């Protein structure tokens, strides 16, 4: 199953906006989109959660893989605009200690 | 006032079944005025557990079956999942090291770690050829 992902360029950062639901049914589709961008040399990646209402652990796993690969190449992944219920889960599970999360797109782009 | 509302669903084990179930859980959450975060945690657990069953535990099983139950009790939300796949005890799965730096972190094992982190009580038994897992989440005071 494919996921719809909007894509915007903001300065040197590439902003990806997955839409709707990112779960085990479409995590592979999201993985191929994200990793293709990383493999072609994008260094500053922002994933904007503003249009996402659900992310499963398989979706988080893709973010973790991307963060690892970007970090290995001196790049960076920053997340932003997370709905409160998702942000809380990322915070309690310690995920926010691994991948930075910013409230707004502007601050995420500035940090990426 | 005492209340106990219940959702019961029998699923055919396909990855796509998770979506229809998630929709039912969201409607159940709305009807019982459950907080978004608690509904999210239930769907997070279901996505992980059912994906595991479909991808591994129920492979090659003649009549694969998954039964999901969700009950709202006075102070907690109880999720039960029963399947007739291979014996698998999620309470014994090892935790990934979540304190290590990003470059050293394993990318697997995250889903079960999240389930264990957020469940207030977790119980597993294997009886009658079935895996029976129960997760209990305490309701926040405002949701009671």
C-alpha cells in the first residue's frame, strides 16, 4: 500500500509531509521515499507531522533508519508539527532524545 | 456511574485488516469519550501485534484466527488479543537499549518496547493452543 507524501523545498532543507496514516501497511512505501531522498544526497531533512494522524512503530523505525543514515553522512533529520498525542508518546518513549522534535516548521528547518 | 462498554472483533489475518480495526477502535474511543492518546496507544499496540501475527506467528496455520476485545472499565481500558498461531510471549521479548546514541541503536524491537512502556499491566498465557495477551491501560482521571 502506498502512502501519499507531499514534498517541499525550504532553503537547504527538504520537507516531507506524510498524509493520513503511517502504519505497517504503508511503512515500506514511506521507507522507499525517504531513503531515496537520503541516498541521492539530501542532508537536511524535515518530516512535518502536520497532516499525519497516526504513526505506528514501523513508521518510527523508518525515521530511526533515516536519522542513522543522515547522521553517518553529517546530515540531520528533524521532526515538527506533531499532534499532542503523538508527541507525548515520542517523549515518554525517549524517542525525542534521539531525533529532535520542534513545534513549528520554521524552527525545524532552521535546525536541520 | 459504573460502565463497561465492549468492542469484539474477529479478524481474518491480513495486514489490511489492521486499518478497518483501527477505524472501529477510533469510533469506540469517540463513543466512550476516551482521550486521543489512549486510543492512539491501543491502535499502536494492535498494529504491532497483529502485524507480528500475520507476518510470523500465523504463517502456515490451517485456520488462522485473531480475536480482539476492548473493554472500558471504571478505571482502566483492557485490550485482549487471542490468536491460534505459534506460541509467542511478548512479555518475555527483550527490550532494545533506548538510551544509546542514534548510530548505535537497533532499529527493530521498538514496537514491543512501546507496548511494554505504556501498558500499566500486561499478562500472557498460552492455553488451549492459543496465545492470550491482555494489556491494561489505566484511564486518566478526566477520562473516567
